[in-house]
C-alpha cells in the first residue's frame, strides 16, 4: 500500500480504471484528465483517451480544453477584487452601473415584443448576480419563461457585451430579484461590470490581474496560433451517438471573441486551473501572489441563498440538477457550496465548494481535507454520474480524514 499526502494511491487508481473502462473505451467520453492535489502535493495525475478521436491523437497533460462555466469562479473573483478595492459593494443596485436596467420589471405573460409585466419587489443587487437570484435567464436554459427570447435575440452568442446588456434591458425578468435561484447569464453581466467599473476591458482585467500573476499561461479567451496543436475538438453525446460539436478547424476560439463571456468563455489546461484552485485552497494567495483576502474568500464560499435555503428548494432552473446535485447544496458568490452531504448522497464536507463546465469539466475544493481536484474532458451532455463517482472514489482513497477522529474509529 502506497500512501502519499494521506491518499492511498492504489485505491485512487481505481478511478482511472473505472473512467477508462466505463466511459472512454465505450466511446461515451473521448478523454479524461484527472488531477488530485492534497496537503501541498500533486498526488495524482492521469490522462486517458484521445484529444482527437478521428485522428487518434492522444490527449496530453498540457492539452487545452474549453472550460465553459468553470470561467464563472474566475469572473466572480475578479468582481470581488473590485469589491475589496471599494469600487462597488454587494448591496449596490445593479442599475448604479447599468442605469438602463433601472426600469426592469417581472414577466407576467405575453411574447417577445408584447410582454405583460409587473414591478419588481426590490431592485436587483450585485449579490443577486453572483448567486443567480437576479431574475435573469440564459440562452442555454430550457423551460424558463424567457430562455427562448435570449436565443432569438442571440444574447451572449451574436452580440458583443454592450449589445448584450442593451438586449436584456428590453426584456422582463423571470422573477423578482431574490425570490428564486435560476442559473443564468448573470456572470456574463459580472464580466461586463468588471470592465465598466475598472475602466479596462474585461478580458484585459482577467489577464493582467489574475491569469498572468498566477502563471496561468495557457488560459485565455482564445487559442493563439502557436498553441492550436494542443487544442482539441469538443464532442457531444446525442441520440445518434457521439458527434463533433465544435471542431478545431474554423472554431471561433481561434480568434479574439466578439462576445467576451465571463460565464463561459475561457479555454485552458488542467495545470492552469489547478493553480487557481490552489489559490482558493490557500485563502486567496499562491506563491506570493494574493488576489483576494481570506475573509473575502470565506464570504464567497458561504451559502448566500435567501433564508439559508438549498438550490433544490429555490430552483427554477433545468440546469440545477445537472450542475450541482441540488438537494443539500447552497450557492455562494460564484460557487456551489455543500450544506449537507446526507442530502447530496455523495461524499464531501460541509463547506466544500465547486462547479463544472458544459463540456464535462469539473473541480472541487475541500478546505477541511486540504484537497483540490480538477477533472477535464471535452463532451457536452457528459453524464452526471461521472462527477459523482469521481468524488466517491477520491474520498474513498483518503486514509487520514480529519472528520473521522480516533474516538469514532
């Protein structure tokens, strides 16, 4: 039995066999990269499968992935850096910086161009954007009252950030701010606000204030020509089987984007994202670089849903179940937060925090266990069970969990 940083490596290797035999070999996932970091050590790293299935190009440790919604925690940290500088407060109305939103009302009926609306119960606040209680919708959502309007208007797809904000100004809200949890384009709005409040373009702020100081050298909103060989197709699981969703050739990621998405625009490597996770695990500092204070990070990783509720009780979002597990899970300022592992039905600790991306990427940080895990793959509609089983198998390899004292052994 080999133990490293309190982890049984033989037990952890069961995950590699499982993901290969259950998902990669049958063609459900094209690839899988897993990184486990504990107690200051890189305990485990594995790469399995193909970066490009058709060309039989193996995935590499430095392969570049679309991380999609794993962009959201980075954008949230960027915004909280401005909060620390006194430029904005969580309680500020969003209309302080987006005055054209001052008159937003709530949907009551009708269709695009002829909505019936009612006044909001209170103004939308900055905290609503961070915790997804703003009443906004999302073009990737299904089942909301306004999802289709976001798609028809191309909000977040065919617009730049200014046009995106102007488009939302012409739509009602799903609900009055603070009344429900609805996974939305709110983090894209945060990206716009970071640029407006800081006075520099959002992408420039992220690069100069976060990515470069942390040494996240392969993370950006596009893939430069010299790194294209490490970029890969993104696949999707459909009823007809696995198909290419976004090829490398002709991909919009090969050039600077028109819409710089704080909600899902970044590409990067597992090594880069681990550096971001290590910063969070260390309370906002890494290798002498501090982005935010421990107290700010503590606030970010608390449950901010009204009344201390979990997502299951407040959600109006079809994506809630696929991204978070919902029951026993709250939401902080940019992360899902475990409130009660007995309701999630997967191992974890109260206060661990996490999120994932649309192409199956996932990370979680458990401060109590001094643990950070990053998982990368590249396929839309990745089964939820992959993330749940990864959690189960990583925790099953721990030999010295501080949550199991000798008095209970």
